[in-house]
């Protein structure tokens, strides 16, 4: 029976394999959503090496969201105060082409800007890079990975010489010690975490430590939870390094032969005495010594991290400080070892590989590097010098450029910035000033469609065939199993059609996405992320991990074979001298520390069931029921001070904005810190936006904003206001 389609879960970067079956199965009643649409059946793919048949609630329910509130055809309006009218593809694309040409004339190439997403497939990403960076001569392509993985990217680049997570999931089942910092993997990377949790349970000698200001589900599973004060990660990491030095628990031959800049680092950490560190991080001295002992005594150490590290005004320094510990102990490039960033989105990895940030070019290349530019120009058949040497706007610079009139055309693809950008009131005001905004999404409405002049309907998961790369560098072919809804088209086809209408026809004519991929993989040849041996045809037989070059001989027909499981197994790094680099950083702490006016630190993050801005999970009944409303976590001590109890409402005020949440009193959060989920935009609750409160201060190296911490004050909402119905209500479905 061949009505099973193999594909990948389109949510998180764990990248679980899925099998999809048609809604109607012989002998069984067809399941339907509440609008009567038949629901495709989804189950885990046991043959997928990353997930081995497992799925979490999001993957299991994905098909229930496919037919609700879809954007079905292009829509246009002259200004934001007018209603949209339906348009043909021809009319919408001609309008875009006319505007692109006008903006090029008036503002030059830098007046054009695209803001994309780690949820695009690699083929989409590649065509967008080719169009913007190659043919439209602007590097203004940034993606929501700026808010997500950019600190990891830059940390890897600076410390190891290239982006690219060096580990694989099997390492989670071969390690002696798992050090999890700034990651709530139990909720956000559940299937990868399950593999670790099971192995940890079976092997009592294996240790697991979680560093997080909250006692998350992840922390519950650990041997030791360090509830550090937000923003003190570098103190902790340097404090561990101090003890390792003191105890002589370092791998001297590795440091001598495979690294550089150790003396500067050794000098810097000499200030991080245990007493000082324990006090700065607000953790017991014993706990600091315990975690340092695990680092000292474990032969195989793996560290996992995500947004608690990256989303920080010192995100790159945090990442590099963590990598330092692996370099000190020689725990990299070996089974069960290494610094392992858990990627957020399903294809943020593919985005990085194909050049999807404003400083990158395809194949882990940099726009600043003249050799890289020349290679890509030659590959795309462009005249030498056509690719700009200037990095384009980052997400934050895009907001600034909108404010100053520097952008004449903004194209938003597969992201919902009117929920996800920091300092939302400022971001909204900037978007409202955009002379011409295209929003290309699968759903309508989203919070961002309110700011669009043109809406383009995108084919989404299951409606287009393309590839995605997960956190462990495994590439999976995501096969279409149903036609696009309405008039929707795959993102890459839309970009290619615009390119053809601009007159770049011969360079943007592809019969299908397999042909796009066949071109793309060639440009990765010889790079760290060498995918040049891959094709849709090969991937149709099963997922394959990179590096997988066309020049190497792939004797073993089995995917996921040993040689490409880990990077740097020969302990040579892609730096000019082949050595990994220590990076010495002092802790600078939070960009906006609490003070008497704003005495609490607000941190923001995710819940197990919801995906980001709810465009899909908000439309799934089971998930809605798991989280009836947005809430704020407060420690009992702070609740007492504020005079609030469970289910009271509080106004949360920062220097930039105000939101309102139901109170959840819990010891899972440290006193002085409060937590709100990021999932409720203005369509899903009246006034529960996390990002109304956050600020846009960013890491100087990665430009990743500090979404994890800002200073706030709380005040109890008097009950008469609540009764008047001014509180948030989770009711988009009711509205539409
Ligand atoms: N269910 C679900 N899963 C998802 C997603 C989703 O929307 N929903 N999104 C995906 C994406 S794109 C991403 S990026 C990942 C994110 O995955 P995670 O990074 O695991 O998720 P977050 O909840 O954003 O943040 C993780 C933790 O950082 C902690 N933290 C805050 N400040 C600090 C600090 O200063 N130091 C340390 N050490 N920790 C701190 C928070 O308390 C929080 O528990 O999840 C992916 N998976
Ligand atoms: N306060 C706070 N803010 C945060 C974070 C945080 O931790 N705290 N995390 C940040 C991080 S790590 C991330 S990754 C971002 C995520 O933030 P966003 O990217 O804004 O969130 P999503 O809801 O995933 O938006 C994806 C959009 O793409 C659409 N879509 C889905 N499939 C397709 C497709 O195939 N094509 C097209 N064209 N559209 C499609 C969906 O309908 C949806 O509107 O949020 C960031 N913002
Ligand atoms: S763990 Fe991530 S990839 Fe796997 S099913 Fe859940 S959301 Fe999808
Ligand atoms: Mo993310």
C-alpha cells in the first residue's frame, strides 16, 4: 500500500520524521475538523534516524490546522486604512515588479528588504538569496533566525571557524554528563530530550544538570538544577573554568595542539572565584562545585543550549564561554561530547546553509569575504563585483530603516513579526510607515497581515516538496501529499516568478523544486556544510546527514553512516591555523537590570503545546484546551508582596508598554523573576503580548535581541475591571 507519504514535522528543529496517510481509511470513519474538513492522519516514522517513530503533541496534531483560516488568493489594497480586495496572481505580481523597479530607482537596492523565516524550505531560501543578494544587489535578507539562532551561528564561527553544530542525537545516548543551559528541551525539543531522559534514567552514573532561572520540566528531570539569576551565565561558565584550572582538570595536550588564545582566557577567569560566582549567580557554593566536578570528572561531556543563552545582549559571549569549557576539557569531535545548539525552527539550519541571514551567502559563506562573493557571483553568472560587500539590514536595523524611510518595499515571508519582534509598539509604528509591504503567509488573518498592502497565499507543509535540515544536520525530504489550498503557491515559485517578470528569466527557470535543489547543492561543494552529494532523488530513500559531498566516495549506501555523524573528529578546525579559539569574556549582565521603579526581571518563552504565534496551534482544539489563557508565573514571595493570588489579574508594565495576565503562583520561578509565554498576540488575547514589554538591545556580535529579560513592575488589576471584560480572552476562533 503506497498511500503513505514520508515527510518531516514542520514545527521544531528536532526534525521528527512523520508518515502521513489520507483521511479516509478503509473500515474507519473519516476524522474531520470542526469545519467538516477531512483530517489527514499523521504518525511517527520509525525509519527516521532522528526521532525513531516518536512524535510530540504538536507533530501529532499538525494536520488538524491545515484547512482553517487559510489565505486562499492574492489580495491588494492601496493603503492600510482600506479593505483588501481579491486580486489575480498576475495583477499582484505585476504590482510587485513595478514597485521593485520604482524603489530601485528612488532608493537604490538597499530600499528593498525581505524578512524571512526558519520555517521556509531550503529551496525557498536559496531562490530568495539568489534574487535579493545576486540579482537585486541587496543583502537585505534577514530572517527570524536573527531572534533565534544568530548568537549560536556567530559563536560557532568565532570559536570553531565555521557555523555547524558538531554533534548528533546519538551523542545524547553516549555521554557521561549532559549540561543543559538556557534550554527547556522537555517542552521545546521534546523528542530529542526524550532520548536523553531515557538514557539518563537507565544509567544512574550519567549526570544531567540544568541551568535555568525557572524550574522547568527539563530541570525536574535533572540531577542538579542551578536556578541562576537571569543573565549570569558567563559568571557561571567562567566560574566552572576557574575550578577546572584550580583542580588541573584540563586537557593540556588538546589545548596545546588544537586551540589558540588560551593564555588570555586563563588570565581572565582567574577573577572568577567560587565565592564571587556563587554570589553573582545567587546559587549555593556547593552546587557550583558539584557542577564543576561533573565537568572535571566526566570523560564525555555534551552541552545543550537554546534561547536562554542566545537571546541575550551578550549572546555570542555566552555561547563562546560555553564552548571554552569543551576546549579546556577536550570534549569535542568525539562520541558523547561537544557543544550542541538545539535549533529552534524546523529549517533554521537549512536557512543558515543557504545564506539566509543578512551577513551570509550560500554554503556558509560571508558577504564580507571577497573570495566568497566572487565564488557566488561566478556560480550565478553575475558580473564580478555585483554582490554587495555590505551586510544587509538585520531584523533590528530593518525596523530602524523603516523609521527613517530607508525601505521602500518590505516583503515578509513565513514569519509574524507583529507578535515576535521585541519592543512591539515601536515595531508596529515602524511597519505602519512602510510605503509598501508584502506579507506572504499560509493563513489569514495574522497580526502582521494588518500591516500589509499585498497578501500572497503560500502553500504550506504538505502542499509543496522540499528539504529541511534538523539540529543534528540530518536533511529530510518533505514530500507534498495534497495540492496547495486555494490559489496558494510554494514560496520559491513566487520568488522565481517575480524574478522572471523582472527580466532574469533564464536564471530562474526551474521545472520543479528538485531542480532548484540540484543547483543549490553544487554551491556547497567543499564547504563545511557540503551537501553536494545530495538530491531529492537520493533523499526520497530516506534522510541523510551532512557533510555529504559529491567528491567523497559514499561506499555505504546506508544514510546516517558513521563518518558524517560528527564534525571535527580529527580535531582540526576551519580557522586559518586549524585551531579552535578560546574567547575571553567578562560578564556584563542584563542590558536592562531591575531597579526600584521596575523591580522584577521578566523572562519570556514557550509552552509545550503551542507553536510561536499560534497561527496553527491556536486552531487546534486539543491544544487550545491545554492553555485556556495567557498567564504570568510569579513566586509566592512576590505574589504576597503584590497582594495577588492564583487567577488574579496583573498589569505588567515596562518602560515600553503594558500587558495584562492571569496570575499563576509557583515556586518554579525564582523570586524577583516573572515569566510569560510568547504565544499570545493581539488576535488571541486582548492584551497579553510579551513583546509589548521587551526591549531591542542586542548582542554586538550577533545582533540578536535580549528577548529573555527586561525590567517590569506589576500591579494588581482591581476586580471591577476584570468583570467589565477588559481582560484578555483567547478567542480568535470566536472572532472569525
Ligand atoms: N513547544 C514549542 N516548542 C518549540 C517552539 C515553540 O514555539 N513551542 N519554538 C521552537 C523555537 S523557534 C525555539 S528558538 C526553541 C526555543 O527553545 P528553548 O530555548 O528551550 O525555549 P524558551 O522557552 O524560549 O527558553 C528556554 C529557557 O531559557 C530560560 N532563561 C531565561 N533567561 C535565562 C538566562 O539568563 N540564563 C539561562 N541559562 N536561562 C534563561 C527560560 O527560563 C526558559 O526556560 O523552541 C523550539 N521548540
Ligand atoms: N518575547 C519573545 N519573543 C520571541 C521569542 C521569545 O522567546 N520571546 N522567540 C523568538 C524566536 S526564537 C522565534 S523563532 C520567533 C518566531 O516568531 P514568528 O516567526 O513570528 O512565529 P510563527 O508563528 O512561527 O510565524 C510563522 C508564520 O509563517 C506562516 N507559515 C507557515 N508555513 C509557511 C510556509 O510554508 N510559507 C509561508 N510563506 N508562510 C508559512 C505561519 O502561518 C506564521 O504566520 O519569535 C521570536 N520572538
Ligand atoms: S519534537 Fe519537534 S519535530 Fe518532533 S514532533 Fe514535536 S514539534 Fe515536531
Ligand atoms: Mo526560534
